[in-house]
């Protein structure tokens, strides 16, 4: 009986405390140069200074991440109609 109550309390706590998660969009990447063509990438930095603090001394550099999501706003009616006309023009070709 205690095990059932414990399991129910865990389920209730995780349901109540569960917060929605969002994808992170960090703008800076550290590119590590590994010997022999290896290396890696860490795109988890919010500022250039934060990236360089990690990259210094490791033989790496920091560059902006180019795959940053654009805005989360919705397109205006003019933008939507312009895109639709461009697409229809390309399909007609």
C-alpha cells in the first residue's frame, strides 16, 4: 500500500511541477581543433565572451551560429501573399 501511495505521489508531483520546455537558440559556437582532423563543436553559448572564456587555452575559436531561428512572429498578409506569388511563379516555370 505504501508503494502505491509513493508511486502516486511521484506521478502527481511530476505532473504538477512539469513545465513546458523550449528549444534553446544559442548564438555562439566554439569550434575545437582536435589533432589529426578531429575536433568538435559546442553551440551552447549566449555571448561571445562566454564562448571565448571556454575556448581559450583549448586551441579553439568562437564564431556566430548561422542556423539561428528567425523570428517567432507570424508573417503579415503582404508577406504571405508575396511568398505565395513567388512560389506559384517558380512552379509555373
